[in-house]
C-alpha cells in the first residue's frame, strides 16, 4: 500500500505585496501553488499510489470566482481516472463556513464531515481513515477526543488540521497534544496547519509535511509531501520536494569587504551555493548584507548601490534561475559611535538624542506619528487601508506604528545613515 500525505496547499494564495518589486516574475509566483498541485498529481500517478490525504487548507480563502474550484477539481479527476482516491479534511482557511461557492466533487474524493469525526474503511487495503473537518475558521476546541478508537486489524490513519500544543509561530486552531493523539491507537497521524515539515513522533508516526509550496520569503527551504509505503508491519516514508519556487534567505557578511568591486564575487558564490540544493525551480532569494564595512558609507551617499550590485551579481549566476526578492541591509559603519557620542558637535548631539528617544518607547511612537502625520494626511484612504492590511499580515515587512521594536530598528537605521552621510561630507570637505 502506498499513499501521499500533503497539507496546506493554499491554492491561489494572493501573494500580496509582490507588485512592489519591479521585475518580479508575477505570473510564475502567483501560479506556483497550482503548478505544485499538478506536480503532486504527477507524482501520485507515477508512483501509482492508492490514495492521497490532504490535511486541510487546500484553498487559501473563499474563491474569487469558480476557476479556482474548477482547477482543483480537474486535478482530482486526473487521479480518479487512475483509481486513486482522495481524502480531505478542511482547515481554518478552507472551512465549510469560509468557502461559499461550491462545485460537486468527483466520485473519488471524500471530504470528511465538519459536524463529527467520520471513518472510511478501505477493506481491500486493510486501511481505516478517520477525519473531522473544520466547520468554521475558528475552532478553539480539541477535536481528537471525538475521533473513534482504532479499528482492529486495520492500518489506522488520523487526518487532522491542528496547531498541536507546544508548536509556536502559528495561530491556535483545534489544539491537541501528542498523548491525546496516541490515545486513539492509530498507526499514522496525517497533520496539517504547520508550514514547516516536522516529524513529531515515529511510534506512531505523527507528521506535519509542511506546505506544498512556499508563498513568501519566510517560508524557506524545500516544500513538498510525504510518500508513504506500508508493507506488512513495515512502514517507510520519504519526503518528496515538489515546489516550483524555492524561497531562500541568505546572510552575507561584508566584514572583510572593503570595496564595491569585491562584492559581486561574494554574492555570486552565496547565490550559487543556495541554488545548488535544488536545480529545477525558480530560486526566490532575500539577501541580507550584514557586518561592519566601509560600504555602509557608500550606501548612505548613494542609496540603492548595494542592492543594484546584488542584482547584477544574480544576473551572472548560470545554470539556475535566480530572482532577488529583496535586499535588506544590516550594516554598521566603522565609525566609533562611542567616541562620536562624547563630542560637542552636531554628530554628538544626534547620537545622544537617538539614545534618549530609544529609551522611551512611548516617546518614540509619538515622535514617529508626528513626523509622519503630514505625509499620511496626503495618502488616499484606500491606500492607507491597504497598508494597514499588509502591516497586519505577518508575511510583510511593513512596520506598524505601534510596534516599538520595528520603530527602534528604523530609528537606528536612520541614525546610521545620517552619521555615514555627515561624516562623509566632513571627509570630502
């Protein structure tokens, strides 16, 4: 017996904010979740699996139109033509109360009830599959106590969308514990909701496969599904990478880099190393330049210089596709800040003022609001609403004015830029 366990496909996820990046391969990025599903179906057909398990969040949100549902249905039909069944539980993103449009599923698809846990027995395979869908986005209670005990003589699989108590970084939905899962007596728990692959337990096997396709720069690393083979009492599982876009975050230390001419080789080497892990995908890379370097002053004088140098280095990488999603700077000037702080000049006054503001989060927030009031007053209301929506989204880097840590980072960046520019002017004069 062979089966595939996948979760969190988030088909047609909107990937907000990409339009901000000039030259972004928008169509490829927005179509990545669909292409990953096609690759999943290809794998199921090639491996001749008996069934596919989808542990929630097949869809990202309610459909804008019927094209999303029709595309997914077409892939299920492909599986059905080869006798491959599909078992689905709905999660918080595609709960029954979230997806309002409906298209009849083909006969090979079973969506488990949102009212109570159900069991489907595949007698020819000796398998019992248990599942319970979300009725609504918010499910604060533990669903596991409602799952039946294992069916004797069968290989028992529990299909569940859950935050699993103790795993941080995700919203809490249908929380449960490993002892609760074990209490059902199942052989395999096919979980969903956590986007990073995690094998929680081997006996029984409890697995989050991670999402099928990373959707932004925080969902890095290989993405795919579990391919499971059961032969008698022996079970083996392989992770199968299926993403068509591979997201990376790489940090490049510029401490030893003194001139701009030295930067391309260092960047190219880092990009080639990252892209070598998986060749047949688009590599979307967020580059962080860090360290103490004279290039900090160059960037202060000519903002955008280092980002352009990184983009140029990416153009020289051969054999793989690389797109630089963003270049972030975490640089420090060789300037001795402590010495500057002791001075009686404008630089010393600037550093002391920054220290005072940094020590007062309320004052810092008030200062930022006052400084931005005139600018924000000229921004159309619909643009402000969109900015607020993205700022509330954990996948974006737009700072919130009530986030003291983000404001402190902006303050330090502004200070570093001013110091670099002012000291550069002093040297040039």
